[in-house]
C-alpha cells in the first residue's frame, strides 16, 4: 500500500527571474502537523529572529506549548507556558471540550504574554481568564503563575496601543483595557458582530497605516469556518467590515484541508506577511480526521491602506522564501525527529510526552530500582474515567502514516488488570491493544491474554467491531512488543510480537472512531496505559523501547509526501 503512494519531489523551488527580490519557495502544510489548534504566532527579532507560536490544549497537560522556528519549516518545542499543576486554576472540568481554550501569544517590551481562557464545568467561581508571562520562552520554570481576570468570553487577545495601553478583546469582539499585573479590566465595548455568521470568535487586533484592524473567526470551528476582518480609525470603533470578506476560508470547496480559520497575522524579518490558522485534513466529507485541527501557515500580502490578501490554504503552496534554519535555541524536541525513548537511568521524560489532565507523577517512574531503561507505570482504576488522574502517557499522532511501538513487561495477578498501547483521542474514544488477565470461562484460571478493544464510536457510522482476544502462548516471554501502524489514512493496524518472534496481527481499526464525536476540538495521540479496569490490580507495567517514526503526510486527496 505504502509503495503505491504518489511521491513528490520535495525540493521544488519556483525559480523567478533574477530581477525579483526573492524567489518563492514551496511551503508544505500542515506547518506543524498533528493536533495543534487555534494557533497564535509572533515574530521576535530580539530572540534571534525567531517565530513563536502557541496552540490550545484543552484537557491535555503539560499545556500551552510554545513552538519555535526560524524558517516556519523546522520547529522545536520551546516550552509549555502551563507546565506545573500549581499554575493550574482551582477548578475541574469533566467535559471533553473543557480546559485551556485558544491562546494569544504576544511579545511586548521584553516580555512574552500567553493569554487564554479556561472552560470549567460551572462549579467554580474563579475568573476564567489566565495570563502567563515570561522573559525566557525556552524555560518552563520561567513562565509565571497566571494573573486571573474576569474574561467575558473565550479567546482573549492582547493588543498594545501606541501610547502603551494594553487592551484585551474576547470572542464577540468585546474589548476593554486590562491591567497586566492585576487582571483588572476597564469598561467593555463590543466592537463588531462579524459578517453575521455564527460564532464570531478568536479576535486579534493589529494597528497599521493609521487603522485598527480586527481579525476574527466566524462560522464555528468546522466546515463553515472562515476568517473575516473589519477596521476602524478608533480602537473602540466604529468598525466597518471588509467588502471582500472572508479574507480566508475553504468552506464550500472540495479541498482536502477544511475548517480553515482561527487565524493570526505576523511578519518575517524581510517584512513579508504570513497568516497562521487551524485546518483539518478531512476533505469536505469531514468524517475521517484523527489528527483533528492542525496548524497551517500561508503567505499574505498587505499593502498600505488596504486589507490583506491571503493565499488559500493548500498542502503545497508557493510562499515567501525564508532562509532554511535548523538553528533554533533550546533543548526541547525537534519536530519530525523520531521518538527513540529508552528511559535511561537519570533521564527525564521528554517534553513532547503528554498526559490527560494532570497525572499522579508517582505513577510514572523512569528506571525504577531494579528496572533500568524502563518507564514504570502504576495502574489507575479506569482510563475511561471522567475525572482525576489516569495512567495514560502519549505523544501526538503527527503523521498520516507512521509506526509506533512499545515493549511491555507486565505480570498481572488480578483479574482484568491490563497494560498496553493506545491510540487515544479522549477518555471516551480510544483504541487499545492490551495485555490483560482474563479467564476463558467462568471458574477457569485467569491467564494473560492480548485484547484489542475499542471505546466509543466517534464518526464511525456503524457499530464498532467487537474485541479481539488471543490467549498469550506460554512460549512468549516479557517484554512483548505492541505496535500500532497506519499503513493508510483510514485504518490503524495493531500487532503484538514476542521477543525474537514474528508479529501477530490482532486487527485493523477505523480511524473514524477517533475522529470527531466528543473529541471534535482535539486530536489523536499514541502511547502506553495501565489500568485495573475497576478491579483490584496494583501491578505496574514496565515500558521500554518507545519508538515513533513518521512515514508520510497526506497533503491532498491523493497525494502523500514523506514526513517532515
Ligand atoms: C451586535 O448585535 C447585537 C444584537 O443584534 C446588537 O445589540 C449590538 O449592538 C451589535 N453590535 C455591534 C457592534 O454592532
Ligand atoms: C474617534 O473617537 C473620538 C473620541 O471619542 C471621536 O471624537 C471621533 O469622532 C472618533 N472618530 C471616528 C472616525 O469614529
Ligand atoms: C510568491 O508568493 C506570494 C505570496 O503568496 C504570491 O503573492 C506570489 O504570487 C508568489 N509568486 C509566484 C511567482 O508564485
Ligand atoms: C477536582 O477533582 C479532583 C478529582 O476528582 C478532586 O479531588 C478535587 O477536589 C476537585 N477540585 C475542585 C476544586 O473541585
Ligand atoms: C487501509 O488499511 C486497512 C488495514 O490494513 C485495510 O483493511 C483497508 O482496506 C485499507 N484501505 C485501503 C483503501 O487500502
Ligand atoms: C468502571 O466503573 C465505572 C463506574 O461504575 C463505569 O462507568 C466504567 O464503565 C467502569 N469501567 C470499566 C473499564 O469497566
Ligand atoms: C460525517 C460526520 O458524521 N462527521 C461528524 C464527525 O464528528 C463531528 C463532531 O462531533 C461532527 O460535527 C461531524 O458532523
């Protein structure tokens, strides 16, 4: 299957006549593949001409990743603005769509600001607006605790006027001044209702050529998503909508990239304009899109006195040429680099590993005594639990086609105790290949089995397939390699391999189960889990040889290119 893929020559540079200042380059989207929604970006000359972008994380921790690049192609995970449980507000959310919503990232007079809104479950009275600051975006510890503010709506923006006054603007384009130290807001003014479409949200304000430009998302974050703009001579209005709205959308098209919206504008060192946005690789069918909403970047031209003209989002675009640079500061993971994690004694967990809600940190131990080069995971009661910590650790699916595997050593003694590899969208939609202690019939002795099981249905239009269960042959010895592989964009293949043996394929499951449904805002991740399944199991599992390799990205209906 893989060999049938259509491959592109990657190094297509559109040569322009020498008279042209800069030759364009081919830019591939998604710029940051895998679930990275609601992007907001700044270009910061003071930090080595680096672009920094933030994306939303909902219930995933560590939260609010800061992505850094010098060429919008090579990216490093710089830090997480919300990286300690003590920075987490004192409220809970059990909803699949709760948690950290869209962020605006800005840099002003030496300080980075990441401002966001926490959607809780209604039981908490703390202000939902959160403002984090740092003077070093490459250091988790340098990010402050949040200043809380009483945001009237989601998606706060920050904008400083020429006199230095900071303004905060939320969805529905509600603006007020904000005290950046106390979170106290000034009187609120509503700026614009948009073009009349639903969900006017994700606002950003820019000042250019004597105009205040207001950019928003409309239409909701699905097929109707679009970017619209208005402008005013005064910051609080009156804002007049652009006659050419929307400035960007893929709605009502048959493009592979859909849901384009929630954008932010920024310039590079040469003064060229760019726009970042979210998009979903689903085609207009909008059924199969396990990676959810990803970050795309597209070029724009913005001439004096006019609204910007933005190139439509495609998988392959002609865009401003930026000099290639892999020289991004920091020590975080470089995107596109395979995971080769051996959990060596004394090593820390890499920062691209993610949890669902805040984990019990004691549940994850690198090279515990007597078990070097493993990650020991203690079981939770149930990985489908709607509250509290669960014993699941993942990395995002960042490639249409990929291979993921872990070696699992697990000696369960209690019925239903289970450890394995998961394709996890959220607590109610996941695909699990586990080693589980089961009895073949009532009263029979319980023995370790392999079980491939689905939870939830997502966008699958039929009933999910029943579990596949195999007794583990007595000749198999720990650890067992559990692998998840995407050979095409519609299915994941699950297999188990004994040491030195041949793989046993348990089955292939549709990616639509982990598309949409209750996880419409988020995207799939791969990892390890240990659960008692509500039983009495307390035996930990030891995970070793964690491997993830991206193989290919789908960038159009029938076009796959090697992963980047
Ligand atoms: C937006 O619409 C509401 C409801 O129609 C109206 O009250 C409000 O004045 C409008 N806001 C603006 C800025 O036009
Ligand atoms: C801008 O605001 C000032 C002060 O409120 C007002 O006098 C002026 O008419 C406004 N201009 C526009 C174009 O709305
Ligand atoms: C280069 O990219 C810019 C920005 O998208 C676009 O306006 C221009 O038409 C491109 N030039 C060519 C020759 O493709
Ligand atoms: C949040 O949920 C956890 C787990 O259920 C609970 O222990 C804690 O008390 C809750 N906190 C608040 C502020 O409700
Ligand atoms: C995708 O892969 C699955 C699992 O191997 C297979 O059942 C399915 O037929 C494949 N789909 C296509 C279109 O090749
Ligand atoms: C665990 O118990 C809870 C509460 O009864 C139930 O909702 C859940 O489905 C159970 N989980 C499993 C894996 O049996
Ligand atoms: C085709 C289809 O049913 N798509 C659905 C996938 O899930 C999202 C989120 O729940 C829905 O909005 C889509 O309609």
